C-alpha cells in the first residue's frame, strides 16, 4: 500500500466540479480509503493513509467521519473482545491527526438513532481533543502537516525538515 500511495501522492481526480486528492477518492458506497480502514479496524492502514495526507473530513458528502465510524454504528452491534484493541489503536492514531472531536455532532448522531459502540465513548477520546485546550506541540504538528500536505509533500517532506529524528517521528504520526 505504501508503494501505491507514494506513487499517487501528486494525483488529483475530478469529483463533480472539484478536484480532490486521489487518496481521498470515495470508493463504492461513498467512503474514502481512510473511512474503510476505520470501518474494518486496521490501525496500520489508518496510520499509513494519514501519513500520506488522507483527509479526516469528507467535505463533498454528509458522511460520517472516520472517528464517528469507530464510535458509532447505524444499528446495535456486538463487538467481540479482540475488536477493542484494534478499535482503540485506530482511534489513538486518528487522535494524532485531529485538533478537535466534534462531541456535539456525535451526540446529534446518537439522538438521530446511531448507537455508540462503547457506552462510555467519551472515555476513548482524550480530553484535549474535546474539552481541554489542545497542547501547543500537537497544534504545531498539525500546522506542519497541513503545510506539507497542501504542497503534496507528505510524508517525504517531513524527512527533509531540519529537525531531530524524534520530532520527525512525532510529526509523521509514528509517536503520540
């Protein structure tokens, strides 16, 4: 998958009247590759897609976002014990790439009939992503990633930054 993403990072494809990054192209059913990786709870795929600039926001559809896909189900489901580790791992990776979790939107979805996969779903989301102020280090990571992504230089541009490898790993989402 990494080889494929490295060779398509510069591609834009038409979607309606817009051009979108190839990595964010909706598949059959309207979900992006990142949404599908979350649906099937594949934390490594989530990490690789985010490292290559996959968007957490689906602006062309009123679809659930990847965080909502992990936390909510359109009907009651039974989650087996082994799924919890992958669900938490996917959510942890997503939290490295998001500034805020829209708690009101999740509550609205629950009011509209979606079911929380985990009753106390707020326990799975760090307080700095929905209640407490986000730390400056994380905001800087997001700003650097956004700048590199806007010039289609993710993830390769991170390695060219004049920073220690520890910070490069942090910016590339390898470290929390």
